[in-house]
C-alpha cells in the first residue's frame, strides 16, 4: 500500500520554543553558518518559527508559526528544476536529490514559502564537532540546494524495521526529528493515506487551514487554530 | 591554352560581351562570369532558374520538428518522473523545444544546401583573376573552339583580354 | 550625383583590416586586462563558493541573472536591423547590418556565459545537454532553464551563420587584395568563392531563408528568457505580459547598443562617409517608437498590479514605487522614457550626438529594468517573516564591468579581421535599378527571353 506522508501543526499548542529547529539541525547535518553569514541572510533553518508581533512592551501581542517544506502536491519548485533534482516521490514527498543539483536556485525562487536553502559555501565541522554528524544523512557540498525531507531517513528506517518484523507500520511509529522533539506535542506526523491515522483525522478538523492556499500549491501540512490567524495572537 | 577571358569595368560592357559571345556561337553554359557583387538586375547576372533551396529549408524544418517531438516525448516516458503534478508528457512545454529545433533544422538545411549548391568549400579554380576584387567583371570561355571569334567578341566590348594563367 | 568608385569604397572599408595603429594595440591590451580580471574573479567565485556574492535567502538571484537577461536583450539588435530590414528591402540598412549582426553574436556569447557564472556547481552544467547518458536521465524539458538552453543555442548558431555567410565574399575580396599570411588565411576562410551568378543567387537565397527563420527565433528567445520569471508564482513575475514586454525591451536596448557602437566605429575607423546621420536618424526614430512601446508595457504592468490590490503583490509593487528600490525605478523611467523623448522626437534635436546620449541613457535604464524585475519581487515573496534584501558585492560588480570590456574587446578584434561594413552589400546599393526594366523589355521584343 502506498503511503502519503503528511503533517499537522497545532498552533494552539506551539509555544515557540524552537526545540524543533535545533533537533532538525542535529538530525540532518545542517550547518550553522555563523554570525556573519547569518547577518547576510544565509541561515539555513529547514524548519523555522516565524514570529510576528505588534504593540509595545508590556502590551505586546505575538503570533508564531512553524514553517517547513509543505511537500506540496503541485509543487511549483519541481517542474522548474532543469536536472530533475527536485521531483515528487511516490509517497507524496518532494524529493531533493543533492547529487543532481547544479545550483540554479530556480526552485528556491519558485517556492512560495521560502523553505528552500542554498549551500553558499561548502560547510565544514572542526574536529571534534564532526562526531555530531548523523551517519544516516549525507553532508551537502557548496552549490547544492536543500530543504526539509520529512526526515526521509527515519521514514525509510521505520519502513525497513516494519518490513523485517513483517508487520504493518503503526501510526506514530515514524517521527521526524521536529515531531519527536516538540515539547508541546504540537507536531503530528503520519500517513494521510491511512484514514485512521491521527494526521488524517486532524487534516479534516474544522480548526484546520493550509498556509498560502491561494497559491494553488496543495500543501500537505494542516495548521490547526481555533479562530483565524488574522484575528487573535496565539493563546 | 585552356581559356580566354576579358575584364570589363562596367556591367553594361559585360552584358555586351556576353551578347557578343553568344552571337559568335558560344553556348550559354560555356560562358563563365565572375564578379565581386551580385548583378542580378542585368540579364547576364540573372540567367539562373529558381532554385529548390527554399523547399529544402522546409524539409530541414520538418526534420527538426520531428526530432524535437521525439526527443521530448520519448525521453519523458523513458523514465517517468512526476514534477509539480504535471502530466509526464507535457505537450505545452514540449512545443517550445519542438519550435526551437524546427527553426534550427531550417537554418542548418539552408546553410548545408548553400554549401552544396555553391560548391563550397573548394580550391580556387584557375579561371579567376584578382582584378575582380577591384570591381572588374570577368567574362570568359574555357577551351574555346574558335579562339579568334571569342577574342573579337571580347575586344569589341572594350575588354582587357587575357589568357588563362596569365594574370598580372 | 557623383558615383563613388568601387575602389575607393573598398579601400576605405578595408583600411581598418589592413592597417593597424598603436591605439589598437593599447586598447586591446587594456580591455584584455579587464576581461582577465573578470575571469579571475569568476574562478575565485567557483573556488570559494557563491557565498562571495551578495545572493542570499530569499533573494537568490541578483547581478548575475540581471546581466544574463541584459546581454541576451542587447543581442536583439542585429536581428531586427538585419533580418527584418532585409526582408522589406530597406536599402538604408546596408552599412549597418554587419555592425548589428556582430553585436548580436558577441552579446549572445557573453549572455550565454552568465547562466554558467550563476550556477552553484558550474562544472556540471553539461547535464543540460540532451544525450543518452549512463544515468539514463535526460534534461527536464518542463524547466524554462532547459528552454533557455535550446533557444539561446539555436539563436547563437543561427546568428553566427547569419554573420558568417555574407562575410564569405568579403573574405574573397581580402584574399585578392593581399599577399602572404593574409592571403592564405582569407583564402581558407573564403572557401574558394569566385562570384559566379549562380553562387550569388544561392547566397542571397540562403540569406533570405535565414532571415525569415531568424526573426521568429529571436522573438522566441527573449520570450523564453521571460518565461524564466513568469513561470514562477512570484509577486509581479507571474504575468502574461512578460513575453512581449521582454521582447520589446530587448529590441529597445539592442537598438541603443547599436547606436553607441556605430558612433564609436564611425569615429575610430573614420567611416563618416558610410555611417551617415541618416542612419542615426532612422535608428533614433525606431528607438523612440520602442521607448513609447516599452513605456506602454510598463504602465500596463503597474496599473494592473496596483488596481488588483492583491496582498501577495502589493509589497513588491510599493517597494519599487515608493520604497527601497524606488530611486532605481524612477531613474529607470527618466533614462528610458523622459530623457530620450525630447532628444529623439524633435527632428532638429535628433543629431548623432543626441541619439548617442539617448542610447547611453537607455542602456543604463534597461539594465536597471532587468534588476528591478528580479530583485524586488524576490525580496517580498512569501510570508513577511521571510522577506529579505539584496546588495551586490565586489565579485558581482567586477564580473559585470568586465562583461562590457569583453564586448568591446571582441568587437575590436572583429573589426580588425573582418570589414565592419559589408563591402559587397554596399556595392549592390550603388546599382541603378532602372536598367532591369529597359533590358527586359528589349529582350522580350527581340524574342530572346527564355
């Protein structure tokens, strides 16, 4: 049976703690670019917490939203890649194939969510920090695009484990790093093709909306919020 | 001697010379004409039939079109990769590639046909005189049967008469 | 009217090829130095990574892509003048055609370098070539960048052939006028051209077919370049107007470049007799028409965006009208529209100098236009938290400057080896045309016409 991976983000639960951002960096060997480069706008946070605030202290109202690759069904980043480095997998993921990328950055321009990142330099980890690298994930060289993969290495590991044990995958068995590290359980990951999975039920919730739905990208992440984003700050 | 030619300084004199040569019995296809510019307003410069060149360009365009069609649709199906929810064979976008290859085919066909039709590249034949590049028009006959009549016809139009191989 | 002898025409036009001055060597040396600096900077960028530029998240495209679109745009000069005027038999085109075709060829070559310059891994650019690879993977024909590859290469090949074919008789001319290495060199290049009526007829037939083919190619090229932007759902990019907008802008900037180049060639090679004020007048009028047309497209684009008031697009629009990029926008309007108008519209004012001043302004204005299409839209795309800004750094500026030096250098070298004005076409222009009717009548009367 073919999977269709999706996610639900509960904005009413998210505290903006950014544990997911840190977890994603560790899991996926994302380089920290340093202060100078971050000031130039080259930080690479595959998942980021967007913060919007209004008012002056102490009457500040804050809203925040975790934004990551929406794994769009009609992804605008896919047809524009000249070398098929960005394509759609059979399980509904937008695959970024590092070896195939020649770095035109067209996919990043086409992405309406700005969730694609470019390796402006080849990253390096001074010893002994190289020991922190996750052996299940490749390290990208300079000139290559990258973005959230829904931790495909964990998806593959989960499928292999279930296959070896000759049993079907259980809902919630596979958790990307961000989902696993969320302290408020605001992130839910699962198989949208399975009607009984938590994520399928949340996708149909009346609290659910899609980000920038009007662009026609058919994103697979459902954001849950009581009321509307425009009205009130996160409670 | 393998040929005789005259150099004429105006197209009018050249036309006279051609008429004179024809009058003295030299068949049309044995008269050689060379000039440093196309002189198609004059009868002697436009004695050619219409060529079939334009149709060969169209043939080249057709080949380009077919190439474009097969290159795109066959390769897209060879390894079907889904992108952006678009169909595997995207005809709208393939049209662009097909168009470019059609035009390229027309261009290549025109150039190749020119090379063949104008018999280029080739070594410069002996029947040539560098004076042509000074604006003179060369009218000549290779292996003339009646040398005297040819010479008279050329001189009658004030041509500078030379034998082949004696260019100054 | 005194008829120029063919010899003096040939002498004047061959002089730049046969005689070399010290100024030539000095200019070539200086320009070569600047171009070498450009290449050096490129290699520095390849070695250290694109991080040395000003590109960032989310403005991933900046100077390099601006230059790409700019130079491809400049290349549309040759086609318009050469091909269209050739087909409509406009005789004033004769001294101008080769100047224009050369701009096209070199602007294309320089423009085609920039996609390589902007790549993150340029050593893999050959993956865009469609060939059966051991990876079984072909290029993605759905990508506008692959369309670029096909379109630009088709246009480049066609332009080079369009330039090379009518040069063959001129090579034969130089062959006949020279001795030594020049005689051998041009002998080889002229491919044994004799100048028989059959050859002339075939050549003109081929030129006619190519002119017919190259006009749609040129239009398609800049339309496809515009597709690089309009295919993406980015504020102010995703507009159906981009195709014609870019083509008009390209022709506009191309004519401007042609005017500047012609003025320089006229002065430095002493060709005042051949590149006459009438040529600048006519090109000036064409440029005025293009300026108005360009203004029409800009107005269209902005009015529709402003009127629609979609939140998705308004931030990008306001940044160019009143915000961060507005000084550049209003400068562009001044240089492309306000300044050229009086210089070109008023006949008394429209001299060679005025046309050249207007053309310089247009070249600057059109470069700014390309920049303003790319950067503000990327700066204000997506959710406001992810908006950004862009400033170029020294590698981009150096490469940008050296692209102009490269154009000048290539042009200089060309004019040294090949006559910059097509000699045989100038001679054809001297022919009286009435002869045909009289002669044909005579022949018909005498029953000679076959």
